[in-house]
C-alpha cells in the first residue's frame, strides 16, 4: 500500500481541521498581495517595487470582467503597510497619467 493511499476505509473523506500548516503557508504569514490588473505600466510597477521594498510574483486569479479561465496575474507581495502604500502610489501615478478623478 502506497503512502498516498488511505490507511482505513473512509480516510479519504476526513476533513482537514487546519492544525497542519506546511512550510509554504508559514512563510506567507504576515505577507499580503496586491494583485495588479493587466495593463499597469512596467515602469510604475518597478517604481513601486523599489520604493516600498516589495516582491514581484504571479498568482492565479479569476477575472470577472471577461469570460476566461483563471490566469496568472502579477502580484506585489510584502508587509501590509508597504502593499497599501504601493496601491496608493500606483493609483496616483495612473490617475495622473490618465487624468482620472474620483467621483
């Protein structure tokens, strides 16, 4: 019997009680993601990364605006305050570029 197979009948239906946390989850504790929509200029992303000490990565996200499978989107990852500051910075830069004003 392989290790991946259930040891007892019904073991495959036992729900995870959340007590087991793997290494990947531990590494992401206290880390937040800012998902960037497609079309954010590369220059603005890199400015935010450098200014707020963030990591660029990808994440599978479902897009509600168009009917497609989930896709990998760029994400800025870091501490909550840095991610929030980056959000405000990117919003400000894009607002300036496209003369957008909140209503």
